[in-house]
């Protein structure tokens, strides 16, 4: 190794002198937001080979790095080099050597210097890396604005030196986009610290601190509004702070943020727009009509061909325009775009709609459907915007997907009666999205009239397959609220046929179409009571979902499938589908207004059948308060039935009857009306009025025996009326085959047991009860046994072995309820501690036997104590657990994990 350099040529390879300004960090602003967490990350990152600070223009990258460099956080002050966009590889390395020299890094003379701007030899890079490796102390070099370096050879050379300098060189890069360095290798080796745009964004606290530095006091609401509008962009917050300093009322300034007469508008127009040459000003005013702009789109809006050069220059100059994710697209900051649009309207009245129209057609030609539609709507070119939706099979996007609300809002200004079938179909879809069924049907009638008129004139025939498919597609969807199975099936057949006439690639791009068609068809089949068909269709709907944009139909199909399985008596599958539906809503962040609550309704139904009334009430409340679409008739009926069962269990029969009678029975299918009658008969039976129960069933529209549930209800009512023989004949109408839902079969066995008991056939009663328990056990159908009255408990007491083998009759969920204790409804539970004092060992034994449905005498026999002793223990247990009954004590103990 030769002697260190004592003197060197301070000229660039071109012979020009080195620019001293490139080696000096920018001055730290006097009004500075201190960000200790980011400064700490920079210090820690400088202990390794590479630190990357990446963010858009004005995000505070250079300010943060300059603050860190001046803060004295490193043992050796970092060296600084501002990279210029026209630095050739040789020039870049000459400046790097100069930065190292100025920072006191002594390199051997044989390292040499680049002799030409175009590039350097591999030998030079090897000598430089070796010289840095021999340094006594690592050199920390900041390369500011490194993304402006274009030649790949520069990044490749830097990577080589950094990897072979043996820790003698540590680089801190600031850039607007990722450099050409192989960042994935550094990440895999754990040798990179990254500070990204999300880290650089100002927080509310940062904004408040900056305003305070400007001697501005702003409310929390004002800070929140400021952050919403600036998106945490550091330059935007600083700009607003400057503008607010000039305002007599800073809070009022924030409320008027977007107006073209505000201080911020004057500042932006004067300091940013007017500083540009006239052609650039014209481009900015024209491209501001779009949320993002491509150079070719800019050329289409200006009629020139300098879009690429001008946009790149604006981004490089931090002129409130940034490149979008290193793509060819650019984005104006929202504040600047708003001010430009207001200025455009003043400077060039009438130009804005024409610019929107040009943008719409360019976006349509390049396949950007949503943006094209939004621009067409902004231009008020409603036929164009609507035809884009129809011709591109995009009507489903008005009803599902992340863009649905945006698209519906875009068409909100379309005048009623806009001519043409496409505007009518789009209007119908928008009305359907808003749950305006009459409005949707009116628009469909208008579309039908237009299509019929065009059929008479071949020159104006608008009945292409896309238009006809749109009409059939909406026919399926509009038939669901009306519960018109025949119309829905006919429309679904037409839609399926027309899809085959359309270009397969276009159909493949619209997965939401199949998903929506199947989900709605299955829901209507469910509403018609065709459970098997509904199950098959809804299963197919779930399978058709998955791609982006199908989240809403997936959740709807899962919810309807869950309800189908609940009605089939498959509680486990029902709960599984309901939980999956809830997971889809959370994962896809579906807005509340698009959540129907059917999943919570199904979980309420499952909880009722399993006799977990607190959970049932909780889920029912969530279902009935969901702000989403109005429930289908089938869903409304099931909600009423579940609500009535819960209210009856809680002893409020008036509320149960009111819930059932609140459902509009007009137009309900026979099965749904009969379900209401069956539920009402159960309420009357709970009140001991068997005659009223029979009257309700007699008046039901479904003939007795048509539905097995009806036959079961009649059997219960006849038994309660003391007519055992009639009850047995009614029960004979319930099929015993596997096609009957399990709850129906289990309930039928239970009723046969009661009939046998009534005629004194204890053996038959025990046998039928055992069959009922065996059928009910897999799904934990507890409620039917509770509702059957004390005779089940009495029968089980006669056979303690059977009782012990069916401990599942008492819910055991300590793991869940220990975290979320069960609470009883009513004021008695308010403020009570879960346990006054711990249970003794003997009390725990007594409670465990009580959980097995043993009587007081049986507990006494099992524990070899007297019945009075058991009663004394039970009273103590009630006091300690804050309950008044044995069943409540068992539930409370299980909730607390004591059993």
C-alpha cells in the first residue's frame, strides 16, 4: 500500500472546477420540527453499510438528513455530496473522491482519479474499495438526491465499492424513487435501514409543533383538517403555516382551505405557477383536471409534444408535482391542483369541461375505464360515460368493489331522462345501489322503451349484446328485493346466454358479474324456500368470488349460504359461513352501509338453538342495527322468529308477539308466513294458551303437514291442550328420513318421547329421548330441550347415567367466557361483582353435580351428605356468584372458568 495522498487535482474530469456548493449540507431551517425517532434511526442506520431515505418531493428527506448531519450524532462528521442529474459515472466518482478528501479521508495515491467523465475502469473501483477498507475509521457519505443519477453503471459501481470496502464506507442515500442498487440483497442480508414516505409524513403532533414554531395556535379539529388536506406532506404543512401567518383568523383559513381567494391560493399562484414559463403554466392549468397525468395524456390536453420533458422538469424542481411510484405517471399535490382548477375557470371560462372530455377519451383509449368514466361525468358527457359502463360490462362496479361509491357519486348529476339505453341502465344500477327499487324499475322501463324503439330503426339499433346483457343482469338483481323467482330465473338465463356472445377476455376481466348473478339468484331461491337449490347456487357463487371487486358478493353469498344452512339445521356450517362473511367484511374494509347484518343474524340463530341467549341477543342487536341494505323478506322473517324466541325466553311474550306481527306478511311466500305462525304459536304455548296456539296454526297459509315444522308446532299445541291422540296423528306427518333437517328430526323424537310419557310408556319415552339427544348432540341443539319444560329434566333424573353422558346440554365455554363474562339482561346484573368470595372445595363439588342436571337428593346421594346440607351449599353458591337460580349459577361458574 503506497503513501496517502498529500495533494490532489481538485478539478472534474472535464477540466471544470469542482462546485463547492455540492459538498455542503443545506442549512437547517430555523423553524424546524424535531423528529428524534427518525434521527435515531438514521444514527443506527449509519452503523451499517446502507441507509435509504425515500420519499416524494417536499417530504423532508434533505431537511431531515441535514439536521442529522449537523446534530453531531456520529463520531466522525458525515461527508455530503449532492448528486446532479447530469453526472456521468466518471464525474460522479470524481466528486465522491473530492467529498472524501474534504472529509479528511486519506486514500493511497495509487487509487488515482477518473480521467474522463464517461466512466471509470474496474481497476479504479477495486483500488478505491481497497483503500477505504484500509481506513482506520469508516467514512460516512451522504449522497443527496441520488435518484437523479441515471446511468446504471454509477449504481453498479457504488454497489461494488460498498460491498468490497469491508465496512470502510457507509452510505446514506436520499431519493424520490428507489435507486438501481440491488436493495433486495441488502434487505436479505439485514444491511439496510429504510426510512420511507410513510415515516416522513408529518403526524398531527408534528404539524402542531410546526404551527407552534410559527406562533400559531390551532384547535385539534383544525389540525385534523390541515392533515387531511395536506396528507401529512411536509412542504404542504409548511406552506399552510406560512399562509396562516398572513391570515387574521387561522382557524377560518383552514375551513376555507379550498377556495381560490384564500391566502394559500395567492401564495401558490405567485410563488409556484407564475415562476414557470408560459408553456409550463399552460400545461399545469390543463393537466390539473385529472387526478394523475401521463406525459401522453398531457400532450393530448395541450396539443403539444413536450409533456414528458416538462413534467419531469417540474418533478425535479419540486414544483408541487411528484412522480407516482417511479412510474411514468405524475401527480399534482391536491392543494396545488385545487388552486389550479379554480384559476383555470377564471382565466379560461368554458375550457374545463372540454379538457375533461379530452381526458375521458384518452383514458378510454388506453383502457382506464374508471378514470375515463369519471372524466366523462365531469365533462357532463353522460351518454359517453354511461356507454363506457355498459359497453365494458361494468354495471356491476356500481354495486360492488372499492370504486362503487365513487362511480355512483359521479352519475349523481346525470339529468333524469338522459336519452339512450345506456344512461337508463346506469341510472337503474345507481338507484339499485341506493336501494331505491321503484326508481330502479322506472329506469328499467325507460331502457326497455328505448330498446324497443331502436329495434324498429336499424340505423339507431342500440341492442348490442353488451346492452342486452346489462338489461338481463339488472333484471336478476332487481328481482331479489321483489322476491320474484320466476323473473329472476328468466333474467339469469338470458344473462348467461348473452355472456357467451360477448368477448371472452372482456368477460374474464369482470369476475363480479358471475358472482353477483349467482349470489342474487341463490338469495331469491332461498327466499322462495328452495333450500337445496339455494345451497348449490350460493356455493357456486362463493367459488366464483375471490378476485378483487368480488368482496361484496362474496360476503352476501356467504351470508345467504349461512342462513340456508341454519334453516337446514346445519349449525356448524352456518356458523362457519357467517364467521367467514364477517372476516371478508373486515379484511376488505367494506363500508358499514354495505354490510347487511345477515351473518350476525345467523350467529344469533345458532346461539338460540344452542341455548346461549346472551350471545343470541348480542348478535341479533348487531344484525338489526346494521346500517346496510334492507333485508330480504326471508331474512326479515328469520330475524323476527329469532327475536321472538329470545324475547319469549326472557319472559317478555308481549315483545315477542309484537316482533312477529311487525313483519309485513303481504306478498310473503307460504313457507315464510307459516314460519311466522309457527313462531307465534310457540309464544302462546309459553304463556300456557294452547287454544291460541292452535288458532294461529289453523289460520296459517301453509296446509297442515306441508311443512314438518308446522306439524311439530301443531303436535306441541295438541299435547299442551291434553289431546295426546291427536298429537300423535299430527306427528305422523313428519318424515323420518335423512332429507329432513336434523333439528326437525330431533324435535320429532322429543315429541314422541313426550307422547309416550303421556300414555305411561316410560321405556318408549326413554328410548325416544335418547334418540333425540343423539340427533341433537352433534350440533348442540339445547334450546328445544329447555323449551320442552321440566319433563326432560325429570326423565333424565330417572336415568343419571344418561344425564351424565349428555353433559353437553349445559354449555361449557370457559375459555371464551372467561375473557368476556356472560351477563344477564335486566337491572339485576348491573354493578354486581362476578364472585363475592371464592367457592369452597365442597361448594365446587355441589355445583359440578348441579351442572350434570342432578336433583338435590341425587347430589346428596353422590356426595354422601344430607339434602339440607346440599341446599345450604347451594344458597351459599348463589350468594357468592350473585345469582338466584341453579341454572344461573352453573352458567356464571362456566363463564368464569370455575367448572
